[in-house]
């Protein structure tokens, strides 16, 4: 006996719905017939939607057909920047929880100045803006009901500016993505307007994703801000790049913690340098401190003499990265105020660490530390060109970092390229063209076949074929002629076109060569930074016709103009 899909009992449909995400139930079953529409509504209409991984065509379908029908039920929404800026998207005013995933160097800074996100009519209480360093626009109005916010900002002044628009904020997690080219931030003229009597949870994280080795952080500005939040119960601080700033238990107790009487949890990581004349008090003097015991504040101190960097941090370690202090002697060099002797190598906090910055020799001792203690390590960034990898490591096949899947090489790391041979599960590489060419020559293609994502800086178009031959299984490719996303453009005074100090590249030629290459069957996305074309105004249509020749209508394409801060980016994805 056979039965058609339309004749199945309702219980079968509802069981199928249980195995699917709400977004898939809507897209697959709604508006097929009246019976299925009733079942979808009966199956508790979704209050949460994650639209970030669907195609633009499907997103348009949601915007036109489904959103209006479920506006009253949707309370939580996750979308990406391209969807948010889509002309057919209308922000549902009843949504209380919004996650907006943006890419830092692709969408223009004016994106969030649109008042359809934060306005006086919406009921938004929780907002998380991911993967984006947003420089505030003076015209932006903040939703007065907002109580929880997670955001990436460009500088300390931006944080003060946004706090002055959030009188009822209770939880604020801020990440400051300073640019490498930034100078020491001078005291801001912006003052706080409100007493912030509701703020109980605050996080101040300085991002070092661009390598802020020489950046100078004005710690006094940060301390002055936090001391004004007397209602804080939970505080996190990850501060790097403090020049001649001597922090220890006495300093924190006298200058910061005494202003926070309600504080229950405090996690910090302070990195400073240039304090060789300062001798930190012996940690044993803090073991009998009643105040520190009462707050359950245990911390460790480590000094990296090779880099002149000192780090003070709470234990167990609470952050997912460590900058500037790890070497093969890291664990045994930690001095702590623990009253009970513990094995720091077994500290559960090291399980949180997923990213390390290494500016030291990679020796057998260091590799052993990384593999045994930082067992969840995913990303390693190498800098410091005079360091090297010990030759014995390359001979031992058992000496590997199995958990690491992403390597970042700075421009001067020509002696670190062999690290690729020690990461058997590597699938993402960030490096410059010079290091890439050396890597291909030294390690050969045998270690590169598993790479799925490649980001090349200072790229020059004549070397494209070498990239294609060396990475046959590449899926995501980024080719940029600039040194970093923060590097300022150089423009002609005559025609205002980009005359970058690195050779500009043609997006049209690169995409055509990549798509016509039969060996790159897995390639799904290409990003080209600082491109140059003769016909700039029509480049979107020209590229669209070229891509359509290979893939039909199943692709997404977006082109930035030359007038953008990045001198133009092209992003293509299947």
C-alpha cells in the first residue's frame, strides 16, 4: 500500500518539524497549502530565527512573505550585514534580541547609522554586534530600552559616546579594536552624563588581532571610567600595550577595587612593557591579605625578559587568548599568591585559551607546553623575525600541534614557515605574498593540500598561478594588495583613484582565471582587496555577467567603489 505525502497524518508532520530548525520549517512547509499552514502555526510559531547562512533569494522570500505573518511572534533574530542593508528588509519593531554579524573591513562604517536598527519605537533590550569595529555616527539614535549590549568599537572615546546614550544599560561588553597606526590616545573631552546606577556587568577588552606590540594604551583613562561604576558586580578587563604601567595587587586594591564595593567577580589580564626598573612585590606577601581572600582574588605574574613584557592575570585564567608572554618557561615562571600550592600546568583556566601570540623561539620545550597545557589551542600568530624553529622538531613526526587549525604569519616571520609542518590539521593561513612564496619553496605542496582558507596580503597578480597550483583544495580565498586592513589608502590628487604603494590588482582578471581553472572545484568564495579596473562604474555588471557564465544565477556578488576606505573590495561567493 502506498501513500502520498499530502495524505500523511498530522502527527508525522509534527514529528518532522521536531527534527528541523524553525527557519527550515518555515521555508520548506509554509505557503504550500492551507493544511500545512495551520500545522506550522500550531507547531508554536518561531520566536527565534537565525537567517545568517541562507541565500539572498531565500532571505528575500522571508522578508516579503514570512516576516509580516510572524512579526508578533519573533522575539530573537540573527542576521548578517548584507541582509541588514538589504532594501527589502524592514526591521520588526517588536524584536527584543538581535544579533548582527558583520565583517570588519567589508561593510562601510555608515552601515549602522540607519535608524531602523536603534530608534525610539523599537522594544530592543539585547543586542550583539559581532565581528565589526564600529565607529559611531553622531546621528545614530540608541533605543532607550536597550539593557544589554555587546559591541566592537574603534577607540575609548567611542565607548564613552555610546554609554551617554544608554542610561538604562545593565550589561555592556565592549571590545576596542585599536588600529596599528593609532597613536597614544589622549584624554578624552567626553564626560559621562549619567550615574549608571543599573550597570552591574561590564567588560573592557582591547583586541590585539592586528598585532599591537608597539601600541601604547593609556590605562589611566580606562581606570577612571571603571571607578565611576560603583554598582558593578561583574568586571572583566583585558588590557594590552601599557607602557611604563606597573600593576600589582597593591595598586589594584588602592586605586581600583576600593571604588567597587559590590564587586563579586573580577577577571583581568594586564600586559605592560618598559618596566624593567620596577621590582614587583614578592607574591608571598599577598597570601595573608584578608581583603584579597575575601574577594577570592588569586592572580599570577610572569615576566618575559626576551620581549620586556610583564603580565598580571587572575587565576584560573578566564580569557580565550594570551598575548606577548608565552615561551617554553611560561608555566614555571608564573609567580602566584595562591595560599595552597597547586600545579599550575593543571589549571583548568588554560582550557579556555584558543589563541596565542608567539614572539619566541619554537623549541621542543615550548611545543610540549603548547600541546600538553593548551589542549584547545586553535590559532597561533607568529611575529618577531629573529626567532626560529628548532631543527629537531621537524625530524620528529610525533611533535605536532594537532588542535591548531589556523596560522597567522606577520611580514617579518620568514624563519617560522616550517611551523606548517607541525600542524597536521591546519586549514587556514594568513600571511603575506613573500612568506607564501617561501613557504611553497621550503615545505612543498604536500603540507598545503589540506588548506581550505587562504588570506594573502601584499598580493601581486603575476603570482596567481603559483597560488592555484599550491592550494588545489582551497575553498575561501582572500587576495589583498595592502599590508593590513588598517593601512591607509594612497590616492592620486588628479583623479582620486587608488595609487597604492603596492601594485593594484584586477578583480575581473583574477576571478576569470580562478573560475576557468578546473582544478579549483571546491572554491566557494573569493575576496579581492584594493582592485583596479578601467570601467569602475560598471564593474558590478561586468563581473556578474562573467560569473553567470560559469554558475548561472546561484552566486552572490558585491563590489565596493574606489572611494571606500579600503580602495574597493570585491566579494564573490557561490
